[in-house]
C-alpha cells in the first residue's frame, strides 16, 4: 500500500504543498487537559511510567489539533533512571540526578541490555498508542543523544553551559568516553525496542550539541549519532530517523549525510532560508518556528509561519518549532499556526 501518512511521506523525501505538522512538547503544561492528567498521576515521572495516562496525554494534542504526528510521552532522562542513576524532578526547577564524576559511580550502572524491565511501561505506552491513534497520524519514539544525557548525569542537573560535562571530558577522558559508550549502546537497545513496540519514526534529541565545538562536535555529537543510526538501520531498515543536534550552526551542514539521518531538525538560531539552502539540499528538514510565537501570536506569528513554509517549499519539510513549546504559550496560538500552515 502506498504510504498515506503525511509525516512518513516527508521523511521519504516527498515535497508537499502543505507540510505535515507536529510540535515539540505538544503534550505539555500549556494545555489544561495535560495539567489535569498530570495532577491525577501525582507527578511528572509517575505520569511517564503510567502507560495508560502517558498514552492519554500523548493523544490530547492529537484530539485537540489533529497534528500529523504524535510523540511518545516520556523523557530523555528515563535512560539514566533505567541504568540505575537516581532521578527526581523538583517542581518549577527541573531534573535532579545522582552524579557521575568518578569511576566508582560509573561502575554501579547497569549494562545496556539490562534496561528493559525498567522501561517496560514505555514500550507499553507505544503499544496502546498504536491501537488508538487515527490512521493518518504517525507515531514518533525518541531518546536523548548520549552527549545531552551525559551532561545531566555528570552534573546531576541541568546547567547553563554544561560545564561539569566539559570538565570531565577534559580531566578524565577515559571515564567520560566509557559513559558515552554506555549511553550509545543503551540508546540503541531502547530505540530498537520502541520500534518493536510500534514507533514508526524515532528522533534523537541532542539539545546541548551546540556547546560542542571543533573536533568535539565530530567525536561526541556526530559520531554517536552515526553509530546509533547505523545500528538501528541494520535492525530496522524501514524506520526513518530524525536527528536534532540543536544549535549546531554550521555543523548542521552535511549532518544528515554523515550520520545517515533521514531528517535533520533545526532550531531557530538559523533562518529558514539558510536551512533550506544548506541543510534541505540533503533531504528532509524539520523546524523551525521560534516557540516564542506561541506566546505572542498575532500577525507576527502568521507572517513568520508563511515565511517559513515558503522558504522550505522547494523540498521535503516537516513544520515544527525550533524548540519545545513553553508552559506560558496560548493554546489558541497553536491553532492559528496550524490554520496558517494548512490554509496558507
Ligand atoms: O515532545 C514531547 O512532547 C515528548 C515528550 C518529551 C518531554 N521531554 C516531556 C517533558 C520530550 C521529547 C522531552 C525531551 C527532553 N527532556 C529534552 C530534550 C529536548 C529539549 O527540550 O531540549 C530534555 C533536555 C529533557 C529533560 C527535561 N525534562 C528537563 C530539563 C525538564 C524540566 C524543564 C521543563 O520544561 O519543565 C523536563 C521535564 C519535562 N519533560 C516536561 C515535559 C512535558 C515538563 C514536566 C512537567 O509536567 O512539569
């Protein structure tokens, strides 16, 4: 049967007059129905590990807006949790983890194949979604890239400049490389199981790729992505992969070819015209409206949405934000964005 899902067609390289749309963090705190389900679950992590409720919040933005794709509701930090690091979220502040700065802390982590019992509820969420999504909606699984996940594991929290991870990389390269390798292998196993459970596409989030410069970018952003993609393609040759080396700048150029990614997601620090010229030449691009437009709305949102659709109209494109939608966004602005993309 010919592929009918708009997202899958874009990922196969088709140029469409109206691009498929979804939004990073589309299930999130800007939606009242998300806040209600989260309160029912108790807290964010309980929501991630409750398959029925995680499937419910994944479906909420699909029901409200009819996006072309649903993204699994989970978090990139579930991998450290499954490897045996302690993980908790402080409301209003963000994640906290036990730190990895010495060999002894690394030695207690589990092996890359020993994560699946812990992550079984995530695979179950995907199985539920596979049965419940409308036939035109694609299902996206995801994981964090090794570097981004390592920055949280090393520091024990989010940091403005990923300083502790850069320090470990320099001061104890052997330990840093061992952590990167463990994360690379665990990510391959995790994403492979997500595909077995029903994910039709997977996305690799490297939110802090932009802080890797020069050779470090090649070694710790590009190379792990290449390894993960090669291993997944060997097991699941028909599953497209989206890579998001956020704020990579010039390093976006050639990233798809070098890693084997089917699509590169670009943040809004680059213009759509630049991304069309330098990134879309190699295939599908996803992005890149500034998420601040979901807060401010109005004519500027309409104008910028039209500019972006036009800039990317010469090749395969998935309309999305440049980063996740923020809790202060107005749900009506999301509708305005969708109407502008679909009606011109
Ligand atoms: O896109 C989606 O809707 C899918 C689900 C998803 C979440 N996090 C849910 C979430 C995805 C793909 C992520 C990715 C993620 N998580 C990243 C990479 C992308 C990015 O945003 O840069 C990172 C760095 C994380 C780690 C993380 N999770 C942080 C730093 C925080 C706290 C900051 C914040 O926004 O609250 C989270 C929490 C988180 N992950 C929330 C959601 C919906 C908010 C939790 C809540 O309900 O309070």
